[in-house]
C-alpha cells in the first residue's frame, strides 16, 4: 500500500473513532476545522495554503500531508508549493528542513498518483 | 508617540545595529528574508499573508506587527485579515487568542493612521 | 490601576472588538472555548487546572492569568497552584520559570485583592 | 509484539542506558520527574492528568503514551480522558488532532489489553 | 533605573518568593538548574553558551537576558555572541530576529555598564 | 541496513531533490546553513554543539541526528555529549527525554560503527 493510502486510511479510521465518541468539544472543533477552509473573503485555495504554511512552521507532518492533498486537489502548482516551503523554512528556520524533505516526497507521490 | 511609530523606530534602530555588526550569517539571513516575500510563483501579497499566519501560530507579536504592516500596504482587506486570524486560531488554538487581540488592535491603528 | 484590572479591561475590550467583527470562525471558537471548561466527566475546577498547566507549558502569560483567575474563583488553593507550577516546570523545563515568576506574582495579587 | 509492549520495552531499555551513564543532571532530573507526580496537595491522579494535557499540547507522543498508561492504572475513565483531549485540542489547536488520533488508539489498546 | 537593574531586581525578588514557598519540586528544579551550568566535561562558559542558544530558539527573553549576563561575566566576546545569535537565527528562523534585537540591546547595555 | 545508513541515504536523496528544484530561497538557506557552522569567532566544534542543543530543545530528531554525526566527526566525547543532553533536558524539560533516548541510541550506534 502506498504512503498516501496508508495515511488516508489511518486518518479516516481514527477520525471516525474520535467522532464516534460523541464528545461535544471534539465534534465542534472538527466542525470549525471544516468551516475554516471554506470560501469566504479569501478563497479556499488561499486558505489551504495558509493552513499548509502554518502546519509546516509548527512541524506537524500529518497536518502538512493533509494540506498538501487539499492544495493538490485545488490546483496549487509545484512552483507555488515551493514558495510556501520557502516562507515556512525562512520563518521557522532549518528545523523545518526535515519536514520539508518529507513534504516534498509526499507532494511528488501525489503528483505521481494520477 | 503612537504604538505603530514606537514599533517602527525600535525595529529599524536595532536592525541597523544588527546589520552594522557585519556578521555574515545574520546579514545573509536578512537578505533571504527580503527575497522570500518578493513576487515569484506566488505574488507578494499572498506571501505576506503566509508570513502573517506563520507568525501568528508561532506567536511572535513583533513578526505579526511587521506582516500586518506589509499586508496593509499591499491592500489586504479587513475581511481577509480576519480570515487569516481564523486559520491561525483554529490551527494554533486558543493560545493564539491573546496575540489576535493585539493583532486586531494594531490593525485598527494602521487603518486609523491615514 | 492594578495589574489585574488592567489585564481584565484590555482583555474584555478587545474580546468585544473581536466578537463584533462577526467572523464566524472566531465566534465559534470563542463558543467552544467556553464549553470546554464546563462541568462534564471532569468538573470545571479540574478542567481549569488543566487549562492552566497547558497555558504554562505553552508559555502564554495572558492565558495563564485568565486561568489563574478562574482557578481562584473556583477555590483552588495556593498549595494546589504550586503543584500545577511544579508539573509545568518539570514538563516544560526552566524556560517556564520566568512565566512562573509572573504567575506567582499575579496569584498573590489575586489573593490580596479581597 | 503489541504497540504497547514495544513502547514499554524501548522506553525502559533506553532509560536504563541513560541512567547508567551516571550523569548527575540527568539522574537528578529523573528523580524530580518521579517526585512531581506523587500525592501532595493534588493527588497523583490529578497530576497525571495535568502531565497528560501538558504532553498533548506540547505534542510529545511518547510522553502522551506514558501518561495514558499511568492514568489508566489510576482509574481515569474514558469520558475523563476525552475531556482532557478536549482541553488539549482547544488550547493547542488542530495541530493536536493527529496526536489525539494516536492517543485514542493507544488508550483503546490499553483498554483491550486486559 | 536601567533595564538591567530592573530585570535583576524583579528576577531575584520573585525567585526568592518562589523558593520561599518551599515547594519541593520547584526547589529541586532550581538546584538542578545551578548544577547544570557548572564545570564538568564541558566548562561553564561553553555550557552558558549552550543555555543561551537554547533560550534563543525557544524565544524566552528573560532566559536570554540571564544567559547573556553569565556569558558576559565569563568573558564571552561580542564576536562569539554574534556567532551564537547566528546559530539561533538559522536553526530557529526569522521569528528569532525580534528576540535577537532585544538580546543585542541588552548585551550592549551590559558592555556599557562598566 | 543500519539506522545510521537509512537516515543518511534518505537525507541526501531528498536534499538533492530539494536543491534540484532550483528554488532560490531554499538554495540560499542551504548555503547559509553550511556557513553557520564554519570556524569563525567560535570554532566549528563549539558551533555544532550549539546546533545540537538547539535541535534538542526544539525536539527535531533528524536535526539531532545530523548534529550528532558532525559532533562525532569533530571529536566531541561521550561525556561532553551527556553535558549537552543535560542542558537540553533542563532548559526544555522532560518532553526532551524521549528525544534524548533516541539521541543516545544514535550516538551509541555512531560509536559502534567503527
């Protein structure tokens, strides 16, 4: 199974378990999370790029993968992704580099998937 | 003296002192910092919004102020700024709220300056 | 004006401004924030202690102040507060010490207020 | 070998190696770590819950696993654990979600172990 | 009163209050903190430089000030301090710059004090 | 394949891919990264120790591995490494312990390699 599929499966399996707990705070947070990236003053694509750069500087690999997927679906180009990597690495420093290596690998797998 | 002017003065005074040290690494980092936000695949405005959201989740008030200024100059609207605040608070959690309070205050001072 | 009053005034003034923006994500996040600390499986007092220790290790002075206030109102004792400081400093390291100094000062002002 | 056993084995093997170095600072820090979670003004169970929420917002998976184990032994219920997850996710934001997925999985494995 | 004196006074006043609580964990942590920077395999000067760079990347201004003072007393030169600033800024990114501005200012005040 | 070799291979493969993108910001950041650790006022060995402690408190395992390798090549002794671990754990707290376990394991593999 590819890295992409493995990530997606685990993520959706555990998200389902978390939501099945019916914990009010957790459910509402998931609701807000969805709302956050919908078109409003900024369009969805820009917001996903914001989510990606925020995830990178906070060095959350799974969050990075998720936003890479949504960015990919929304048509963000490789050149634009590299610009986002650039901002993340300059703002967050060289500790972001290992996450950037994994992000680039994941992005290239997404591109190869089709 | 206004909060805006105070921030600008201290920032430029100390940046000058840092660059006057002629330390190679620090000088080059300042150079990269400038390059990072210039038009490339993404335009300068989008990149400044990325810089703003990254600064917010990393909770760096001075970085937030700086990017608010550049966003303001580049015509980012208040509605767009609030969307950026939204992403930052959802990704980074309620610990970002105190920084959002200060960011909104600074943004309103920038808007009132003219 | 006391440090306590200054903090409360600024906090409520800017919270009002943030909520007056009517930004959906921000409003909902404030709603969740309130819900989070209400009695459920854990009582409100325990949850406020959790909020305090989380704020300390994340080194958010304003969040610390807020949770110190709610802990104080809910009857957390000084000995219990010190235990929370202990956990925060051991988990988060000596970089938490400066925040602990300010937290102790604020706690003592709260105690002296009556 | 189960994930639980694997974690426990690696942790105790490497803790032993670290303590065998006889480095004074490291040994003393381990001593403090033990002391921190013992009954005092707050009981051990509350302190372990504090340790858990602190570990979650700091996004340290191994620390989370450890505190989940001690919480489990001390009789923290699943409903209480979910409340702790709630505080951690609201304070720390959606970047805590991936760690919450892994934490829930580990908690369910602990529950299934008996 | 100079910034240096203000920092020293507040720090020692509040440290005394914290130690006067006689909280075992906090007292022991202060003890370890002292031990950490004493001569051992690495000499005190090198360890203080390590403490400084760690404080900078964790962006703890008060910790930075403290280690700048000890570095100053132990004869670290301005050129060496700038090298430490360089490592901190490259590893930790441009969010370290505002802390570097304040650190340079404090260092120059220390140098001017005599 | 050993853990050391696996880390080195992945790191150099992905660094090459990142540099092959010819993204100006990323390339320049890599250039600065190299410059940062070269002999200047502080020698390369001291700077690598600074890089190690910074990586540890920021809890970046891959960065830690990299600096352990360079420290090893530059003749840092095990006693000195333990002193660095000590500073990192005291400044950064017990959340650094899991990273210290992995760091010690990696260091011992480096020592066994020859």
